[in-house]
C-alpha cells in the first residue's frame, strides 16, 4: 500500500479523540476476544502500542520521506499520518496502520523518535 491509499482512511480518523482511536485500535487488534468495555479496550490498545513501539520506531524514525514531511508540513497531519501509516503497515501487516499512524502523529513523532 502507498501513502495515497491510506489518505482516505486517515482523513476519516483524524478528528477522532484519542480514546476513540484507542477503542478502534483494540477492535482491530483484539478480534475474537469477545465483548469488552471501553476501558478494557483502551488498556489493550495501549499495551499493543507499547509492545510494538520498537518496531514502529525502527520503521518510522529517520525515514527520509517522514523527515521531509515533518520539516515542510505546517498542518499536514493527514499527509504525515498517511505516510506514517504506509510504514506502519510494513511492520504490522497493515491491519491497524491508519489508526496507529494517527495516534503516533497526534502524540508527536518526537516522542517516538527520541
């Protein structure tokens, strides 16, 4: 997949708050677990993000395309998130790529890459 293919997915997610994104992520990564309340879903999503952090850092941090977007985009959250989603897909089998990308960009890539 390319960043262009993630653009629409990211645009649909960009205005969701962090809690809604975490619930959505849990729905994507905990398929078949059964019914869970929103607090438990957010906990699962945070644990999943923590477990994937190093893989995500290695895929995203230092990527020339991401660095260029970070330097030039004034409010290019959708473009940056779509580009990040493309890299996330390479390490997470694409399933939650757009959701993860929006969460990472919203938190700030400086946090991930420091």
